[in-house]
C-alpha cells in the first residue's frame, strides 16, 4: 500500500469517527483536531518504515546523483 493510500485510509477512518463529535462541537474545532492529529499519524507511519512518495523520490534523486559522481571519480 502506498504511503498516500495509507495516510488517506487513516484519515478516512478518523473523519468517520469524528463525524459523531462534529455534530456536538464546532467545525473549526474538528479542523484543528485534524490538523494536529494527521502530522503525528504521518510521523508514526514513517517510523514504521514508510515514507512519502515525494521524500522517496528526493532521496532517490540524491542517491542517483551521488552514484553518478562516484562513477565519474572512479573513471578519472
């Protein structure tokens, strides 16, 4: 499962559970709760070994550049 899909699934579950409370509390409060919870969920997901696709792509680009530089140095 992609990290975006996992995050989206967790978000959907939490939103579903929060709908009950949203009837009782203002929408701003629900939004504030979401804003404070989801970064922590993403951190937990990353600690489990998953990373966002953008982070993976950036790291892969850096690694590819480093490998190319090493290859060039070995040739010289």
